[in-house]
């Protein structure tokens, strides 16, 4: 167990307890996440509370990717680095971030990406960027998609229900390890995240039953 794993264990007892106390959370499909080997987790993103929610629902330690501006915020930057978060410069080529992302999965760990690259303030998933597909294709590892719903309305003091559904691992055999392959794989990831999210919307409308057939 390395330093980041220890931090995550502590985080589950502290930050995780806060999430479970203040976020009315329901999780579906957690058993779909492979427990060993390198994987890329691809999430949609609505709110600042999404990272701790996904972290709380994951059976794996996640190395998240976060914009470099977050790493520069006093206190927050130190905290997320303790959890193994990688910084990235958005809107430009960041070779060091790419190297670290690939190293995470090459070492058999889980890399977590908010696949749209930024929060979707309208409460509907957006266009998936090529980062998740690039790492998965280059390192020949699966992408595990997951969708979240409800955090676009959740606020401190307004404890709206939040749900997460994990999808089945996706492989992209036959796609080229180049821009065209990344775009094709990204389109598949986008369709799956949107499909999972639409299912969550229906589940919320049905009252979030505990026992449901997974999408």
C-alpha cells in the first residue's frame, strides 16, 4: 500500500463520511469496476462535489486529473495532491500530464477523468474530449464509464438526491492509436455516458428503487 492509498483510506473515513452524511447517494453497478489492472474511468461533470462522490462510490483508489488552477488554490492544492491528483494545463499541449496519466494505468492503477474537460452547468452531459480515449488506446486498457445525476441541483442546505451508475468496461480493439482513433473512441464513450445518464434520470423519476435492472 503506497502513500496515496493510505491517504484514500483516511479520506474514506473523513471526507467519505461527510459525503455519506450530506449527499443522499444511491449507487448502481459498482461491481462492474475491475478490481485489478490499469483502467481509465470516464465521468460526466456537473459540480465541485462530483470528485468526492465518485471517490466515495469507487472500489478503487482513483488518480484524478484536475486543472492546474485548482492545484494553485492554497489548501485545496495540497489536499488534492495528497490524493494523487494530476495537474493539467487546459487548452494547450501538456506532455508531462499525458506522461503521468499513461504512467498511472501502466502501473496498474485507476485514472479518473471528467471526460468533458469542464463542468456542464446546464445539468446535461456534454461533448467528451479525447483524453480518456487517448490513454486507453495508447496503453491498451479499458475505459470504465460512469454517469452522475443530481449534483447540478445539490447545494449545502439543499440536499437533493444524487445517483451514480457505473457502466461496463469498454475496449476499442481495431481503432488506430492516432487522432482519428481517439475521436472514434471518444464518440463511443460519449454515447455510453449519455445513455447511462438518461437511465439515471428515469431512475430518479421512478423514486430511485434499490433493485433495478442495470442499463
